[in-house]
C-alpha cells in the first residue's frame, strides 16, 4: 500500500501541487491533497467504496478544493456513483488504478458524475479534474467482462445556476481507459463548456462511446477533444453511433472511431453503426478517422461544420454487419440535405478491404444540397467514389482514384 508519507516524498507531489496552485508545504499538510488508501478506502475491489470517496471529495470542496490520489488497485463503485465536486481532482496512477462498476444499475448513470442524466447538479461545480485511470467491470484488468446496462463511465450534466460566476465549468478529463460499458462519456450540461477531453481509449460499448450535447437542447458546447481512440460501439445494435455530437463550436483533433456494429439496413440519414454523427453546427474536425464501422464513416446531419485531412476507411465493414445490414450501403462521408455550409478539405474516402469491400460511396452529398465545398480524393469504393448531384464543379474538387 502506498502511504501518504511515501507518496508525498516523491516527485509527483511537486507536479500535483503546481497544478493545484499550492505550495509543497500546504499540500503536505494533507488537508487538500489526499491519498485514498491512506484515508481508509479499500482498493481490493471487495466492496463499494464510492460512499467514502464522496465524503472525502465533499470535504475537499467545502475547504476550497483539492485532489484525491488513487494508488493502483480496484475501487468498486455501486450505482450511487462517485460525485465530482467543485475544484476537486481525482487522479489515478495509470491504468492499474481501476474503478469497477458493480451490481445492478436501474437507470443511465455515471461511475463519475455531475448531476444525473435527468437532472443537473444542486451545488455549483467548476474546474474539476479526472485523470489517469481506468473504468471497467470485472477484476481482470485485461480480459473483457460482461457490460453492465446503464453504466456510463463519465456523465456530466453541469448547470451552475441562472447567473453563474462563470458560464464555463471548464472541467478536465484526460488519460482514461474505458472498457465494457453501456456508454463511455456523456457530456450534456448547459455549463459543461470550456472543457478539454484528451488521451482517451475506449472499447466495447453497448451504445455510444462518446455523446456531447443533447438533441434540441443547449449544452456541451465550446469544448475540445483530442487524441481519442474509440472502438466496438453499438454492441447492443440499436440506433447509435460511436461519437454523437449535438452541439456547436467544439473542436476535434486526432479522434478515431472504428468497428461500430450495425444490424439494420441504412435508410436516409440513419446513424446506426456510424463512426461520427454530427447533428450540430460550427464544429471543426482535423485528422479524424472513421475506419471499419458498420454504418457511415462520417454522417453530417447539420451544416457549417469543417473537416480537414479526415479519413473514411472501409466503413460498412463485413465483420460489423448482421441481420438486414448489407455490404455497399455505407458511405465514407454522408452529407445530408440539411447540412449546407459543410466543408471537406483534403479528406480521403476509400476501401482497404479488397475481398469484402463494404463502403459503397466515398463522398455522398444529398441531392439539393448545393452549398458544399468538397476537396479530396477517393478510390476503391464499391459503387461510386463520389456522388454529388447538382454540386457546382467549382465546389467539387474530388480526385477520383478509380478502382483499387
């Protein structure tokens, strides 16, 4: 067991203290920097410990904020979850720090949470941190476990009042591994803005891996997402995409989605099995990749979004199709008639899988949507490399690479 004395004697203290804006002497007092196991919190996974964690985090928040460090081990969490508090950071020491959801979860809820899926928080929560840990059921850190329905790794629904001290809660999430959950991360609150979400690896979700915002509601805007790798979503084979975006003014860099499942035929702007489903406006995507998903690679439902150097590779993949889903239905980039102002610059769409090519059309723009700027290349798609009926040649600069 790592004791406070052992931890505070190491170099990690200086980093944590600096990030909290405190001196080593202040942090060493222990009142605002706590080591979970030194506070009587078990890390053997034998019994839920989130009640004790919630007591510690509330005490820190009441005292102006702080951090709880979780040494490697398994921290069991029941459906009451871990409440994320004002200016409190939860810091693991790598992927061997595992939070293990356990028991039955009756409704959608987060292992780490601010508010609930239906209601926002009661007390203001600003600038929280969640760093360097894994969230996974089962005591085997490597082997996959059966997903528990309604478990979300991280669910934030922050609203800090009608006249908040600052409109941006500016939470920080980094270095998470999310495994075998119903959903990975869901960010939906009106004040869940000014956030950074980075260095995330997620695998095997019953529904979506990452949802930002909520259809026809404000929330989750003005955030940044980077270095995120998400695979094997929609294992329940419902109408879900790996990444679903319902808000505006977010930026996405080096985000990859792959191996999402699909069991239904694609109809219109169906998001089933898609890599990215974008139903918001004024968002930017750079060096993002949709690969081997069962549905469309990028389904762009609303307009004025910009995509630069993004890749749609072999979507509609045979390994991820069941039921009435068929090869050749999926598009690399599917641009709805409702998405004028879309820009696709330097993007690529192709099939890599020669024996079972699944991506029917590389770039597909709904007929009647003429306000699109399209510059990229496509090759090896099953039906057509580019279908852009009615789009002016000046706005359509796709280099057709032909068959593979």
